């Protein structure tokens, strides 16, 4: 049987995934009511999960529209995790690195060597 902490973590992950849905991305976010409907959860549970996720920058709240969207930290984590994976794919010859954006460090190094 899952502990309260495991249940809270699962709820947080479900909320993040709902904010990454096509609907949320198309609409620029979702409100607590819509997320709770999607997940079949109580609004109070979703609200608590969103509050905790917002404290860590994983979601952002639009106070005017009363909606939430994925936060800056999700994208930062994705970039950090993706860089080494893309490098390993390139090393194996998968070709995924062709579309990989150059980092600021790479761009500076390239400019320095051409000066």
C-alpha cells in the first residue's frame, strides 16, 4: 500500500503530466478545476500539489487567468538531462545531434577560435 508521501509524489507527477498535455499547451495552461476533472482528483488535492510544485519552479501560476502552466525549472531540467543523452546518441552514430542547439559555451569557443 502506498504511503502518503508516495501518493503525493504520484499526484504531483500526474499534475505535471496534465500540464504537459496537448490541451494545456494549446490553451497556455489549465485551472485547478480542469486539472482535477482530468485526473479524477479533488480540487483541494490538486491545489496542494500545484502549490508545492510552484514553490520549486516546476509550475507557474497566471494570477490573472487563474491557470497554471509548466514552469521554467521543468525546461531547465529537460535541457540538463537531454544534453548528455544527445551526446551519447551522437557518439553511437544515431545522428540526433544534428538538430541539437549549440550551448552558449560552444558558441563562445567557436567565436574565440575564429578571431
